[in-house]
């Protein structure tokens, strides 16, 4: 067995060990600028190393004298390599004062590490420190590079970095992590907001949670000496939250704003500070803005356009406009091209494409999609963002007047290619000097055919930087391939090369046109990072799955199944341990007091060869600190006894499990028709099961129609979704299910809706989980229209380039009225089928077309399509069928379900 060794060059003050690894965190808040003494200024060099700490992070709280895991990242932004000490501190204020040659620090130094850094090199150190400071207090985390000024640097006044605050002691720390509410509501009407509260402390915490409407983004509870500026509109009581636990509450509120207008919806937990916490100024959070009153609110929710176009070519852009207000409204839409992401209607900086006529009046919650086509001038060149603006002149009084614009991705105009790497994947582990093979998919999003090299790199971070002169600190080229692609075409190339002779962990990345020899529409989109690759003679254990029961009684034994695989290059055996965790992050117990999760079972694997997997049943014991809901998880090599290629991929989080004596009701299935006319009744089938440990009456199941896939049950008649039926559910024993047929009535507007079901919609039963009572089913089209789908497509196993072949497609009308259409066949290198349009190129090959006669509602027809394989694509290709691809009916209930991808056809060269 290979055991991990401690690197002697890593030193700590109150730490047991450190390890170094490459990563890329975002910088933290800056330390106030240091005053430069004359002695330090005299040391500054015109050239030399320059060490800066770019980030320092740690946990939000820790128990006294418990291990404290800290992360510090330092970079050398100077002109010469160098080595320096980096010290970590805990400070009672936000000014980090490191030790100096003459003055000891008033702050607590908790660890340090020596870093050797090349020019431009960055490195991250994971420091296991100890929280041996005063208890029940809050500290600022900070770091200092070269605190003793032992290293002459080009800049001596940029060595400090201030990080986040850490609570040390035995206190809770309640925070509101998110607040979301509706975009608008009528005055003095009920609404529901979703509020998530977390306990970042070390002890359980509970308290009041209040919901507010505020005219600014600062939520101020009316607690003396605060004046009553914000309006409390609802409240709930938060039951005890264990350390690290989060809970999402649905807060019923009343829109009792004193005036019509736009408000911020926000929340405050423990608003009266009745609970002693580590931090008392982090209890509030502002969420989205909400309009209260009688106004429309038009927004552009989706905007799409082509990635490239020839000058003088017809360009089509599509926008979806929705009314998120409380009253109907109508306004025109203007279309722009802009060289930046700020669209300025009626200005002189952006290029005005044109205007669409007034939208039909949109009712609250209703959306409309418009397509605008225009021809750009023949001399139009360059890259532009597409913009759409609804109500550009602000002629319509809305709740919010600054959200009427949307910017889409860029369009390149000109006769040039545009190469992008859409994916790169390859070898996950390899021995030093071994072979590396990667599959790189490249697409030409431009307007003309061209060719380019594709270069494969190994990088120590996820930022791939092509280089002409490999050296220390640079990314390493591995191999090169080549592509020649027509406009709109994609191709896959396999690039091979050799791994470096030394061990390490790298990111695999690809660059197309790495030297910039090809002039493209865009020059900044040629790079993509792929998977990590481990180089060395080591195993690499991962848990690929962990499953167990949905609930267990306290003290009850149950079985958990875990699958462990060795992704490494050397055989080895290891242990796998099962945990119960109050959050979705599994923290193995690798030492006394080092973990917050609860081990409930352990087993050892056999010897696993590279690439081998083993699935094992583990006897587990349903014990935790208290009854409640936990995440089931597994950790392989939990004590870190085996030296692996990757040390950060040993855990896997599974499903949640309830421990205790409660029911847990879930909807396991909800089905209904594919379409219905308005004001027509139909039947919905719903299955409800009790996954808990105790028998209970489930109450009732309600059926909803929703505009999105999130089913939100109404509270006291409110809510964005429409209740169309309900049925009672009887007593359900643990493990028992009941299927009911619910009569539903479609008293909704025409359009596409999601069908959903909710059991115990008012949360009147105390369950293990209160957020798993809903189930979203298939979509249902409401209205008087056809709806064409392809249910199957089949073809030959192989054919020749340039040869004809036949294929079969079955087309059905799932709609409510008759209609006729056509079906097209395509060959594609992937499962994403892009139909050929008048202004949209496609990487796929259209090979056949057949007309479909009139189909009554519910009728299907199988047609034989004569196809031609062409010459542009060959190899193992997907056969696909598209019905109504050009919108010949132009009026289906659902417009995005017209494609079916079948099996592969081997097109021989």
C-alpha cells in the first residue's frame, strides 16, 4: 500500500500538515493598502519577484481547538522567480498586522507555508490549522506573503490579503441565503415567497423569520433604534437548524404595501437579535424586485440569432416577450446590433435593425414569440451583439422601466471562418511518459470554408494558454491535429501525444488555430478546457454511486450499496465508509473531531486493478445525533491512507434519508393526455407513496397546470400555477402506494402547460421531507391546434456515400384538430439536429423529404422516405426525422417536439 508522506518544505505554526495543489479561486476583498516604510522602500527592486496573496478562505465557523482547514493562494507577478513564506492569521479586526523583524503581531498566526514560485506562477496551499484562540468570538482571516521582508521584491506594499470572517466557539450563526418572490402582485393580495435559511455556526439555532417589502435593497427590520422604514408582510418560525443545515421555507405573505410601485422582497432571520450568534449583522437578505399594483411588466425573456452572417444576407432574430405584471399591456419591439452589451434604444451608438409592430395585448403571465428578418448592408463587417427592446420609448407605464432590453450572443459579419472547440475529452490517468489520446470536436461557425490546426495541451489550471516556447510555468503542448470545415460544419479529430515524464495533475485542453494563422470572425473563442488528467504510478479511487432506503427508524439496520472504481494506473485496495450528513457535502472523519458527518458503516474493497470496479452492500446503522433528514454519502479512502492521483474526488453524495418516526409522502407518477381543448374535462392519473417509517393519512393530491416545470401549490387561492382538480388519499402504511384518477378541468388560456401533482399541498402533515411533495409530468397543449411528433425513425445499418437508401418514419398528431405536414430526414454526427433554414447553416445533412397527408387528432401514419446519403458526411452517423421543420402548419400546440433521433447509419466512404 502507498502511504501519503508529509512534504518537509511545508511548515506550520499550529498546524499538523499541509499540502499544495493547483487551483483558481477568485480574489477576496482587499486588505487596506500597506504603508511603505523608508527601509522597505529602499528594498524595492526595479526588477525581481513580487509575491501577492490573491485569496485566503476558510470555514464560516469552527469549534475551539478543532482542526481549521484554510486555503491560501499566492502568485508571483514579478520578473524573477523567488521563494517566500506565507503566513495565515486570525485577527479581531479587518487589519492584518503580520509579524515583523522587530514587532510581534497582535493577531493570531495559525499557520505558514513556504512557496517557491516561478515568474507568473500561482500556487494554492491547503493548510490544516488549529483554532486555539478565544472562544465565542469572530475573527477575520488574513494572509501575509514574505512578512519579514526576507525576499527583496519589486513591490513591498502588496503582500497582505484580507479574507472572510470565522466564528470560533459554541454559537449558531443564522443567515438568509436566498429570497425569491413573484415578479408582481395585486395590492392587498396574498403571495408566497421562498426563503432559504442556513446555520453557519457550530451549535443548533432557531428563531423568527420575517418577510419584508422595502423600497431599497437594504432590509431593515423595525427593531430599535432602526426606524420602521420597511413593511413586514409575513413571518414563520424556523425550527432548530443543526450546524451546516439549511432549510427552505415557503412564507405566506400579504401585499400590504402602503403605495403602488416597485419594492424589494427581502427577509430577516432572528430580526430582534434574540439569539446570540457569531455574527449579528448578516441576518438579512434582499431578493428580487416585486411590483405591487395595477400595471403590466413587459420583459424580453429569450433572444436568439445566428452566430455568423454574410454581408447583405438575410438575418433572422427571434425574441420572446412576457408580461410579468398584473394588467394586460402591449408595446412594440425594436431590434439592434451593438458593439457592446449595452443596448441604447433611440441612440446613436447602436445600429438600428428595425421594429416589430405592437404585440397583441399580453395578459398577465402570457408570452409571445416574434421573429424579425432583415438584410444588413453589403459593406457590414465585424462582430456585434444582437439586442431587443420592448417598449423602447417607455410609452407603457410599467412596474420596472429598466428591464426592457435583452442582449444575445454575438454575430460575426464577413466572409471568414470562425472555429470553436465545442468539446474535448480524453485520457483520465496515465503513467509518466505514457500515451495520451483525446477527442476534440471543432465547429466552423463562420461563413466560409477553411482549415486550421488543433493543438492539445496539458495545463496546471483550467485556463489553457497556447505557447510557442514551452518552459516552466507554461502549458505543455501534447499533440496536434488538423481540421478542414465548411461553414456550419463540425468535425471530430483525435489528437495523440505523450505524457510528461514527471508525476502531476493537469487539465486537458484544446486550442484551434493556436498560432492565429487563420483570420476569423472571432479570435477569442478558440480555446476549451476539458477533463483533468492524472500522471503517475498511483491508483485513483472514486465512488460512482451510493444508494440506500428513503427512511429508517432510529437504531434500525439497513443496507447501503456503493460502487467503487479505480481510475488510476496502479492496483490497490482501500476502505469505503458510509456517512449521514446534514448537508450535501460529505466530510470524512480522518481524525479525532475532524468531521461533522456521522459514519454509520465501513467495508474494505478487494484489490482493484486499474479500470476495475466493485459494487458492495454495506450494513449500516441508522444512528445520528437526532431524528431528522440527512444526506446519504460515501467516502473511499476516508482516512487518506492511500496516495492517489487525485485526492479531491473520493466522496459521493447520494439521496436523502429520513431517520425517525414520520411519514414521507411523494408523488411518484402523474400522467394525462398530450392535449386538450379549452374548457374541456380530462382525467389525470396520480400515484402517491409513503416513503416514511410511520403510517399516516396523506390528505389529498392536487393537480396543477404550470407555465414552467416548477409546480408551486397555491396558498389560500394564490400562486402562479392553476389548480385544475384534486382527489383524497387514504391512510398509507410505510412503503404503501395509492393510484387515483383525478377529474381535471382546463379553465386556462391556450398554450403549452406542464402537468403536475402535489400531495399534502398545505404541509399539514409533519414529514421527513417537506420539499418532495410535487411531481412534474409531461407537457400538455391547450387549444384548438394540431401537434405533430415523430414517434420512431429507422433506416439501414449502412450505406455508401453518394448512394440512395430508404428509411421509415412514424408521424402522429397529438393535437386537438386535424392538420397536414411534411417530414425530413437528416444525417448528423451528434444527437442535436439543426434543420436547414433560409439564413441558418446546419452542420447536419438533409437527405430526404416526404409529404404527410391529413392526420386527425390521435391518428398516426408511417411513411417511407427515399433518401440520398450525399458526400459531405461519412462514418457512423445518427439518422433523425423532423416533422414540420419549416413551420408549414405554423400553428402547433407545441413547437419544440418535432424531432426524433434514431439509431446510427454507417456511411462508408
